[in-house]
């Protein structure tokens, strides 16, 4: 199962996790009216707007991605055609400024609405820049788009089955280890658990200067007479091949399901030790979100 407790110092854990709680009322970024309808199959290749400008919530909404708030989308994202995209001519570039940490000053965030469903897949292509800085003293941060539901338990909360769940990619250590960080009922310690991506018996590290694909599947547990059955699942694919699977999970005791695709990416959190030592960038491209595995191009024809 390769499931681990996220063992960080108190300062490290608070710095990495506390600013990422998934509550709109805690975000200081701009908000948008709750227009549009959520969906169960969404794609975005960032090809529509002119290159050189920010990829705002309005641009996301044109592709069916609607969110009530954002941080950094207006100020730290660029529709980029200067670097080779994964496909087409453009991709989304996100800035992680030198010396800056936390979602107010680093990266970008937005909780995109989804129709409620027990299971979702989210696929994304990711490229770290050649000079990406993992941090200063400590090395950790969030990567790209994850999944959440209900009240999105996170940020050191105890998940009691009624306050939701969350599951997001991270980098960790000064080697850029690739992992998934998730909150569920019974997570060990104050903070959530993580699972390291592994293939062929070796740990996966986020490469620099190279497009890679990650797919996350979250299936919410069933509930019987108000009790959570241990049949929730998280499954991860890296470049189309299995990289991690956690079974026996309990997320909810109510009727919460996956209802958010949460773009949450930033360096560190609340202390300078996580700050990049130079301006750093991650590019994102060809995002696909669906309840149906057959809609995920990177998994077609794969066992």
C-alpha cells in the first residue's frame, strides 16, 4: 500500500499545510460570481486566449471550469507560447517567486466545481523549469490540480467523516520527490498522510525541463447506517503506469462526494525556510477531469 504518515516538524507541517485549507472565506484572492454549471468531464489545453496574458477565472470559465475565488491566477499565471507546450502552441505557466511562500505570494489556487460523484479522475501534464528551486532550508510545496469534497478537510484538521476530504500532489525533499498528500478519517497524527510515487521499485522524482503526466483517481467510500465502510481508494498513475495505490480508506460518514477539482500549487507555506532561492516556474497543460476512465487519454489501452 506504501502509505506513510507525513512526518514533519511542527513548524514545517504548519508552514506547508495551514495556508492551503480549502475554504473560500479564508482566501484573500479575488472572487467571481458562481455562474456556470459544474461538469463531470472537463478538459483544458490553454490554447484559446492570446499568449502573454494571465489565465484568469474568466478564461477558465470559458472551458467549463468555474470557481468562487482564486489566488494568484491574475498575477502569477501566463498563457505561454515561448516554451514548447505538451500539445498545441500554448501552456499555463505559474510563477513561484524567489523568497516568497504561501498561496498569497506564490503559485496559484482555485477550487473548481464538479458535479458530485463517488469517483473522479484528474490528469495533468506538468513541467518544472530547469532551474526550479525546491526550497531553502526545507523543501516542499503543492503541485497542480487535485480533488476534494464536502468541507475539504485539510490544514491540520481532524477528518471526522462530516467535514470532507482532500487529495493533492506535492514535491518534498531537496530531490523533488513526487508524492500525494491526502486527508481522510483516521489519518495519523495532526497532519495528513502521504504516499510516495514509485515505479520499478524506485521513488519517482519530479524531473526538471521535461513534461510528465500524473493521473489521480479518488473513489469515496460507501456508508452503511451512518458508518464509513473502509472501501475508499486513491490511485496514482505516472506517465500512464501505476505509481501508487491506497485502499481501505474512509473519507465520509455522510453523502459527501468528490465535488471539487482544486488547483492548489505554491512553494512552502508560512516560513521563509521553504522559499525558492530563485524565481521558479511550473508549466501545466492538457488537463482532463472525468468520472470515466475512458475519458482519460493517458490511460487508454493501459491495464
